[in-house]
């Protein structure tokens, strides 16, 4: 199976993901990974800077559908999501991202 996945950042800090099928979608979100962790960190940071109550993370499109779906993260779970990202970055030796996430997490807690 050939995977067609696009990952790029827009001005509003949302990641566009295009999937050819449902299996591609489920495989991306089945485990923690850098792309998802980065999108959470960047989305929360952008939302905080703009004083929003929800972080825009992803816009999903599927080859066999005309609609696009947006995935957001409400402010009430930013802390939990960032802690998960921080753990991922530590476990996978992404030191710069871990530092940025820790600083952002401290700001969220304040």
C-alpha cells in the first residue's frame, strides 16, 4: 500500500493531513509520534498567543470524501496533552522540542 500523506503548516498553525483511506488515518493516530506531538505543541502555543480557548490542530481530508474535518483541542486538556508530548520528546531524544514544550506547559499551568 502506498501512503499519500501531506504534512505542512499553514499560517494559522494547523496541519493539513490527506489520507487515501481510513487505515492511513488510524495508523497515524494509533501511536504517539513526532508529527502529532509537534502539531499539539504548535497549536497550543498559537492558541495561547491569540488568547483562544481551543487550539486548532489538524484539518483532515480523505480521498473518497468531499468534506474536510478540523480537529481542535480545548483549553481544558492542554496541560494533559502537553505532558504527553513532553514525555514523547524525552523518550525519543528530541531535546529542543522537550524544552519548548516544558516552557509552554509552565505557561499553561500559570
